[in-house]
């Protein structure tokens, strides 16, 4: 199964260069994890703080590790939980997608001297399906399911509309994504975390 974290990473990595194009991607991962746990009815916001409402494992190792940490920690505001949840996840997610055959790792050199890593599509179906769902939602001005609405809220929070929809008018696309995202506390917390990082 492809998670919101997986989809966000696949959308952010350029299919030709194999490099990340999105800023603050790990904040997006934190938001994606919060959205997954919310949809699984494991966490909720109570009195302005994120709290575990069901500690039962989800079966996903990454989600369950974060769920345990939230349960063991003191209740925190959504923005703080988002910031903590995604920290240090980029390489973990990349390695997992390579192991599953979704991405292919390639070691390369800039100017034939400086080494750098590229992550290229090996199975483009997951990314194509995510893009198609988002395209349908933006065209309709609403998402047909919670998972697509969650992904749209992350694209909006990270200002990735130019990456996901390079052929479209950015202002109109952003307006549609904002409408789809309304009511998502995790998406809103991610956006605020990104704004705080930019201000810093």
C-alpha cells in the first residue's frame, strides 16, 4: 500500500533529475503522518492538543512508532507534533520506496567530480495515480475521498502546486487546493509549521 508520506515524496521528486523539488518536505511528512493517524481514528485534537484516542497499532511501522511517541509524550499543539513527527524521515522513506521497487537509486556525479544521489521512477503507477486524483479534485473543486483531500491539503501547505501542476495557472490551482483543504487541522498545522520555518 502507498501511504500519504510515499505519495508526497513521489510528487516532490523530479522524474528526470531524480532530485527533490519541494521545500520543507519533512514538515510535509509530519503532516502526512498526522493525517494518516487521524483517518485511522488513532489521534484527535482535544482542547487544542494532539491526543491519542486509540493506541491500537495500525500495522504500519512508521505510523505506529509515531503513535507510540505521541502517547508517551505530553500533549502538544498540532504544529509542534507535525514538526517532530517528520524529522529525519527523508532517507528512510527513500530507502523503503527503493526496496519496494517504486524508485530506483542511481549514484551520479556533477561535472564528473562531485557525487550526488538520484532517485528515479521504477514503477510510476503510484505517482501517476496520486496526480490523477489531485487533478480530478482540483477540476471539481472538491475531493471525492478523505485520502485525496488529505494529500491536497499537504500540497497546499508545502506550496507544491507548481511542482504537481506545472502546466496550470498557479493562482487558480492554489485557490482550488485551499478550498479542498479547509477543515484539515493537520494540513493547517503543516502550513503553519512551514510558515514558521520560513520566518526563521
